[in-house]
């Protein structure tokens, strides 16, 4: 059941996060949206509310633990609890290791790994206490196979893959009934490519996405499918990509 579930979404101001927020709100979920860009968050919440949905937002950077704690508190104060957290914020500034873009390496780790850790740390006490909850995270096909130019990005997404599986296993062992779903998107048309500063990689990735890319609402539908499963059923992993793309 999606109806009346309270869903926190990070990276909600565009792409997969925005599409998921709209879809879940249209199915009567109560969505709590976090991202760095307030103008886009406000516009999205206005759009959802104008369509009869329920939504709230908070400007946040997932790198800051206090921002993650605050959005959980916002969900609890606004809608009375938290049922689902969708850890979706991420960046993909791919480049060859030989380019030594070390600032980008560290920023990628901060957002893609520490952002996930901070989100879990903020919500896990609530999920453990209520003995229920659903954690959904965006990994990537780069978390399933290696790609030149994607060593750091792919490494962060391999982390998400392992982390989510251990979370599922530990919850099962501890009897806390926390469900997990990990998403492995391929070429989905979002803003990820805009962060690539290496010209050669940017051109290659842009050509790939122009040839194959599909809409982020395709991923949103998978998120909705996972949430809609009965509470006793965990659907764990989804690889999502364009039908003609060989990945």
C-alpha cells in the first residue's frame, strides 16, 4: 500500500527524485522532499499540492548529519511519522584516474557514501523502534560492473550495493522488519551529466545518453512497485535501463 505512507526523498529537486515525488504523491503518499535548491523544491511542492497531494520540503545537503536528522523530524512533525526513506541524492563527475581530479573524488564519496550513511543514521532509530520501515537507495549499473572513467563513482555505488544488502540481512536477524530496495539505473535522463568536467568523458556520456536515455519516471514506477508490496515481502534489487542499451 502506498496510500498515506510518509516518504522522505533526498535529491528530490530534479530527475529520479522529482519524478518519484510526483508519482507517489499522486498515489496518496505524503512526501517529504530534501535537496539543496530551494526554488525547485518549493515549485515541486506547490505543484504537488495544487494537484491535491500532500508534500513538505526542507533545503538540505546530505553531507551534513544535522540536515538528515532535521528532515526526519520534519516528516514526523508534519505527517506523524516516517514509513520510507529514498536515499537518492548523488553525483557522477566521472573522469580518468590519471586526470587526478581529487576534489571531485572526495565530493563524490561525501555525497554518494556519507550521504547514505547520514540518512540511515537519522532514520534507523525510528525504524528500529517501530519495527517497520523501508529503505530505498539509488545505486547504478556502475555498482554492478566496472566502467573506464568511473572508478570513484562506481566504487561509491558498489558500496551502496553491499551496504543495503547488509542492512536487509541485519534487520532480518534482529527482527526489525526493515525492508530494502536497491536501484541500479542505466542511462536515465537526469542532471548527472552536467557534473562531468572532463571534456572527453562528458562527450562520450552525452552521446550515450542521447542514443539510449529514457525518462526518470521509469525509475519512479519501480520505486512505487517496491513500496506497494505487502509488508511481509521484500523486493531487493532492480536493474533499470533502456531496452536497447547493452550497458
